[in-house]
């Protein structure tokens, strides 16, 4: 970076010196000039199709899209001339003319919608275009697609193509694209089928990049209230590690703040009977998955063993790599494991019929909604998990109760399934599952408790695929961690071509669960200039570092579970409750 050539240019009369590979948009940001954007999203959609960021470049025949136009030595740029301002306003008005003026009922609200923010900034009003807009009704089945995980409403779509870019270029799923022409153009699935009948893997990355309310998670709040008011139900809630690193954003708290204690207090105020920690399920996952890895290494099992914690990745594998399903760990994901334990171990301990227990999972992930409905995830004869809410939905529930979240005191998880380790906490970041597993596997192989437990080579999201070769005692383990399904595809193709790995971690979302499809949505004005995943991951690694116990096999609750109930990792009982299977699609 230090040796990169720099250029000198002028933007709105200000001298700017930036690297030669900068765009005009980036250069303007360096001198605090804000050029409006709508379709542009760093590393996702960089095609300049909305034309909101056009600027005047001296000597050029036409105005240039600043999000894609590279800087050049001596370039003179004007970003806010009267003509440009007038053009942007008219351009935005044309977009608004085909957008339903129903902000009050939109899930993005008045402040979360990038289109509304621009309309306010440019002094336009949605009401001016109401007469040109069709009323959206629930009967427009082909327009409103309410899937198990994802709901899409093309009437609110502005054709920015961010969702298409992330689905095709980042995740390489290709479930959606532009269909039809002219005024009939919409973003949809092949043959405009319902999203659940497509090859969508429910990762929700399209929701995170959508600037309006055209894409959102299937709302489960009404279902939650129905469960909560049923006096016959003992309602247990569990929360994933990544949730606590992002929930505060919904209440204007700084990025990367761990709000575990406040979250627990809020959940009790909402009325849940028990508040358990999915991190306990993550520790359980390490015990089962670590044992599975050792068994395959020692007994000639199929390698690499590939992690199974990410349901978006699992469905991706079922669609695109069905020949590799035997490589997947048979372990359920942590919240499904904990759900099974709640309806078996906890039910017996508390003397409650599992038929009367409802398990609600708070997840950073939209794919968990689909996962919870898999028929094979019902170890006790009842669904392991009854309902999944995203981080965003939890925030709405807290707001509905009128809770002043930032002012809450810290609470503690309930026993017995609320005790976890630092290893479990880092499950929410890419490389975290692998690092947690290696901490336990290393101790088992060597028979010693190692103090060297920070596997830095598998941390971070700078590399899409991280590779490491470890010598643990007499065993050499070649491992890799991929985040984002495009990177997962590339790694799987290498394995299919004959490259050897022993252990592979895959997380469907770029950066891991901290960037899950159910996490707080941040506008492009934040995403373009800040690494959300890195900031959220810091909270998880800080929590891990400060934990008294940082290895899953040293969790006293996990020890007790195996001693008194599960017998040992990989036992017949453990396999029945904690493992599952997959099928080609």
C-alpha cells in the first residue's frame, strides 16, 4: 500500500491526493464531500446504474458515475453544480413515481430506507407521486412472495440490482435476476416462482443489501405473541453469539458493543420462562464434531470433515455439491442441539412434558427459519426448535414493549444451559468454529492442556479462504476456513479436483454469522466506509479473551451433561439427540 502510485486532482475546488486506483466517490470522501448513491455498495454492487452519483469531469463529453470512474492526474471534478443537483432530483422523482408511498407500513421505517433518506435530502415528497402508484394488496400473490425465510415485494423494488449482485457474484447462488423488459422489468426468480421453489439457500444477504423494503425476513413476531400468551406453554429462549455483538446497533449504540447482559434482561422483561445460551450448544457441538473429526482421522473416514453449523451452507451443498454430503459433519447446528437438549435433558430435569415446551431461537440468520422446519430435526418427536427470530425481530419485540434498552442493567443466563466458554462465543466469526474445535482436539490428541489456544491464522475476513497446516503431537492436520458461498464454491471445487484437506469450516455469510442475513441493516453510507463484520467480531474475540474458561471440553455443564445424561461424545444417545442427515435437492 505504501508504494502505490498517487495522483493529484481537484474536487469542488479542493486539492485531493489519493491512490491511483481510487474512484471519484472515494476521493471525494477523503475531503468530506458526500456524493449521493443508491445502487452502489462496496464489494457488492459497483455498476453505476442508478445515476444518482453522476458528477461533472472537466473535458469529458458526459457526466461520469463517480462510484465507478477512476481518478486521474490533474482531473477537475464538480460534484454539486445546479445542473447536477436538478438532475439528481428529477432522477429520484422518476424512481419515486413507480414506488408505493406506504412508508408507514414498510418494515424499513422512515429512517432505515435509503430511498426515503435521499428523498428527504433532495426535498422530494413521496405523496407527490401517489396518484401514479398501484395499491399493493395481499391478493397479488405473484407480487408478494412470503417464503419460509425471505419475503420479497417487487412493488417496493427500485431495480438497483444490489440483491442480484450479492446473490450472483458474492454468494454464487443465482436464485434471482432481472426478468421482463421496460416497465415490466422486475427482480425475480426463474419463471417468477415463489422463492421457496427456487435454489435460494435463505442466506438473507439480499435483505442486508436492499436499500428499501423490497426484501425482508419472514416475520415471526405474531407467532411469538401467540406462543407467549398460551398458558400451557413453557417458553424457553436461546440466543446465538453473533446476536449480542450487533443488537445494540438497533438502539443507536456503537458498532461492536457486546450487549449480552442487557439482552438477557430484556428477554426476561418480555416474559420468557427461561433464558438459555446457544453458546452452550456451541460447546456441545465442539465435543461431538471434534470427536467425529478424530474418528475420521484415526479410522480412515471420509475427509475432509466439513462443518455443518451454517444452514445456508448446508442447503447450498445440497443444491450444488450433493456428491459431498458425506463429507459434512452429521452434527446439528448449535441452536438445534440445544433445542434437543432443552426438550430432553432439561425437560426431564424440570419435570415438564416436552410437548409443552416451546423453544424460541434468536439468531443472526434468516436460513435458521428454514432449518427449524426440517423434519429430520425433531429428536424427541417434537421440533427441536419451534420458532426462529432474527436479531432485527428481537429489536422490534423489545421496542414493542417500550423497553429503554441502553439503560437496562445486565442480567445472567439461566442454569443449567446458560454456561458456556470463550470457544463457543467465537462461533459467530469466520474461523471461530475451527479455532474452537482445534482447542479441544489438540488437548485430546496430546493428552495435555495447551496454553497456546489462539489460532490467529484462521481469524479475520481479509482472505476468503484461509488455510493452515498444524502439527499436533504426532498428527498433522491440514485445515481451511471459507466464508461467503462464492469462496465456499471455490474451495469445494479444489477439493473435488483432488486437493487434500482434513478439516474445513464453511460459513455461508461473508465474515461469518456476525454478517448474517438477520443482523441489523446498515445503510450504504456506513457499509461503504466501515467493515461491519470486523467491528462485530471484535466484541466476540474480546469476550473470548476475557472468559474464565476458553475450551469447550472444560465447560463444567458440558462435563455434567456427558457424565449424567449423554454418556460420552459420539454415544448412541448423543447421536440420536445431536446428529442429523442431509439430502440432495
